[in-house]
């Protein structure tokens, strides 16, 4: 292939898994990452350039030199509680910098843009299962900063017909590479499955379930957990869709089924021992009781076919990875 793919934030959790799949499909890849949260060790292929997505001169040079026609954009900030206490960081990283990247792409004739969005754009929906037409009402700066970028992409693509995008709205991404080469290495752990995995390997001595009085089957929140490799494949399918002339659109990325927090922790106890110190704490502000993706659209449009829709696989790969990095850090 003469055209190369630019992956921003490719040294991070999801981006690194996407790069591994792109390499298997023989794509040539350039990675741009400022390494604020990503790791060089997670970039298994392609050329890594350390820099910022809002450096218009650098991004223009990368696009021109490598004949970039497609950009996969993962760079951004993702911790919901932090977005509430530090909204400036989130609007800066997720909205302003993303806009600068998009602007540079349009100016340099990039044709395809795939954006890492989030189910947080739905806020606390009135329905348990959401599709892409569910009203958008984010309740925190993280969700709002991502939605603003979705809106920018929509407006810019309408005005520039040669520029098309796909925004993928992630639900709860979890697990790790089946080969145990890659996994989640974020310095601040907020996601449930990584938190329990850290508890299992002894990285923490306790963890909390935030609320057990929701109107769900066991009182704890229900979430749609998607394995990171199935999510990564959705990006390759989106790229194929755009390369084949697909029109700009948004898609949910989830399995269309939910597990409660307690079901996840109980399964971990079943798999790894019952002596885990899991405590109940008060609800966190802004947690919807239930959030499940309707994923018919992505399956019908892309032919996306999940391979790892199994809670046991998600949990095992997460723990295997946590064991590996825990040993490396000793």
C-alpha cells in the first residue's frame, strides 16, 4: 500500500491493539503520541513520532511526507472524575486539540477520519439500551468534550465532501490482547475490571462497589463490557467502510448485553478465589443504573462480528495482563 495510516494516541490502550491488527493486515502505520499516558513499549509496529496532535506544522509534515489519507484518532483524556475536577484539561485535550487535528487533516486532503468517542455522550438515558438515535445529554466534561468533537466532525464533513468520518461510541472496554503482548497501562485505574484485576494480583488491598441500591437485578450498576480486540476490529472495519466510499456516521460499540458490577466481581471470585476484599461505598454522582449498547447498526453496516463476547475471556485476559505487568514492575 502506498498510503500510510496515521494513528494518534497509538501508544495507549486501545490504539496499541488497533495498531497490532493493522500490522497483521499489512498496513503501513505512523503513530503520533506525546506519551503523556501512553508507553513506547506498547507500540509493536509502525513508526512512532513523539509529538502533539495540535502541533499543526508537525502533523502537516507527517501527512505530506507519508501520503496519509486516513487518520485514526485515539489521543485524549478519559477519566470521568478527573474531567469534573479539571474540565479545562478535558476541553483542551478532547475538543480543542482534536479540532486542530481535524483542521490540519482537512487542509492536507485527508479523506478518512475515525474518532474514538464514548457512550458518555448519552449521559443518563431514559432507556436501558441505547441506539445511535437515543438523545444525547452528557452529564460531565468528558462526555461533553467528546460530543463537541463529534459535532465538529459532522459540520466539517458536510462542508468538505471529500472528508468523511466515523465516530465510534465505546461502551465499557476491557480485557487485553489474547497473546498477552498488550493491555491496559493507565496510571490511574478507574475501570471496574482493571481494578479487580489489580486486587487479584496484590497491587491493591481492597476495592469498592459504588452503590448497591440501584433498581437493577442485584442493586449494582449494569454495564456492557466489550473486549478490546473486538473494539479494535471495529476500527479496521470502519476503515474498510470509509475506503469503500461509506458516508460519515456514528456507531455504538458494545455487545448489546449487560453484566452488573456484582456479577463481575462474583465471577472474579469464582475464577481466582473468594477472599477478595470488596467493600460497598455510596453511589458515585452521575452513574446511570444501566447502560447497554444496541449494536445492530455496526453489525449491519460493517459486518462487524465480535469474537470475544465472553465475560470469562474478558476477565482472564485482563488478569493475565495484570500479572505480567505486576511482575515486570517488581
